[in-house]
């Protein structure tokens, strides 16, 4: 499958079958995130994998949607803010962008392997931090359930390219 076909196929999944995710597929998804590029190759991300029902229930309190808690695996992508590259001109940190690229690699790989994900940032970070027992300096950036889809997902709705492309000037 071409990359554009994969990008078109990947959708947010909000219903999961209870079937366990084989370790080899989980490892492949995590490896895709590990291979993501980052500013100055800092790789400031950490991937917390939750399979234990009690740990998943604790994290689900940060994003209380029933379908989120139903997935057999939850992944929390966290970033080490001190490890991320900072722009010397204004102190801008690349932590969020670096983590977002890693999460994107993860979700695309999962789709390629027939697994579903749903990128979640609308969670309560205080509750997530507590549920994940994060050390100081490690911030939860994005969450995703991971499992076999029990739905096709919503069709993509994207703006036409002419609306977002700007040649030379705005």
C-alpha cells in the first residue's frame, strides 16, 4: 500500500473488539514511534503501555468516554520537557512537535497493521499524570486506545488542497 493510501485509510476508531493485541504488533507500533524524527535527535518521548484493567480504568478517568476504556491497550505518549531541543532565539521547546510526530508514526503503523487508534489530547492532564504516576518533568501529551476496530470509523472530511495551499505569498 502506498503512503497516501495509508494516510487516507487511517481514521479515528471509537469502538474496539476485546481481542488482545499480539505482542509482535504492539512492538511494531512502538517501534514506529521510536523511529520518528525529532529536533536535534533528542527523542524526548516515552511510551507508557497500559494493559492492566485497573490501570486503564485509572487513566480513563482523565478521558471518561466508555469506548476509550473498552480498548485492550492504552498508550500514553509523554514527553521529557528538559530533554527536548529548545530554540536559542526565544526558548521555544520542540517537545510537543516531537511527541506529535512520534504519535503520528504510531497511529499510521497501527492502521497499516489493521489496528485502530484515536489520538486524544482532550484529557485532564492532572488526572492523567496521577494515573500514570509520572515523575517531575515528564508531561502527558497524547493518549490513544489501541486494538482491533469494532467499527469502520467516520469518513474523513478534509478541506480541498486549494484552500490550504499558498504559493509564494499568503
